[in-house]
C-alpha cells in the first residue's frame, strides 16, 4: 500500500510508512541550508560554517537554499571549490 494507514496516524506508524515507501531518485539539497542570520531555516552562514559549532563546514548540496532545476554536478563542484577557498583563506 502506497499511502499511510488512515486507521493509524501515530508518529511511529508514519515513521514506519516513510521508512518503507519514501525514497528519492534525485540528489537531495537544502537539508542544511545556508542563509542570512535572520533566516530561521538556515543552519549555515554564507561562508558555509555551521552556526553554533566551531570549525565545522558543510560543502555539499545540502547547503543549497533551494533545489536547482538542472544537473547538480556543477553546483556541487562549485560549493566544494568555494568552501576550500574559505578554509585556506583565498
């Protein structure tokens, strides 16, 4: 069955449904998004640093604030290269 059981909408039942049926064939992005200090959904600053955790950066597509419409390879390479520049101070 591809829909959750309407007779059981408990958190555990929904978690189990997701474990069994939810998947992606795409490259997820935005799960650890960067953004302005006043953006409540942004856990990274514009230099890819994790807010509240020293010496930790994220430089993959999870840092993207939104999913891009095209292939994810070029943005992923750009993020990695830019993060490397931030780290070495270039």
